[in-house]
C-alpha cells in the first residue's frame, strides 16, 4: 500500500486515513452505521465491519464507492481480514462462526 494508517473512530462513526507523511488524518467519505473493525487489501481497498448494519463493506481506494459484500445472515460481525489472494474473512460473533468470501 501507500503506508497510510486506517483508523476506526467508533464514537463519531467514521473511518480516518492518516497518510505516512501527514500530521492530520482525513475522514474517508463513506457513511457507515457502526464501523468497528478494519482490514486493507494489497490494492489499498479498505474493508470495514458495520455492526449496526450487520454487514461488511468494501471501500474502494481513491473513490467514494462502497460495496456491501455478500455475506448472508451476519449477526454482530467482528474482525475482518483479507489474505494475500484477496479472500475476505469475517468473524460472525453472533453466530459463532468465521466466514470466507473468495476473491471476486
């Protein structure tokens, strides 16, 4: 990636990006109900769990586009991860399971 740090601001329900050489964070232009956990893929796309909406969102790099990933039946999604192959994993805490979404 570009060396930026992505931060979840739960209190203010937003996602922040702190570029490597910056001293202040930028608020990413996305509306997310309750952002909780974050991951970044090798292309710089950001993945966020929205525990209020029971969904996982993909925030497209350098865009204001948001894709809701097709995880069905999520209940209190917690941590999210992306592996080197682009597969997305989510800890579905309310259903006591981990789900995998193959790279699309």
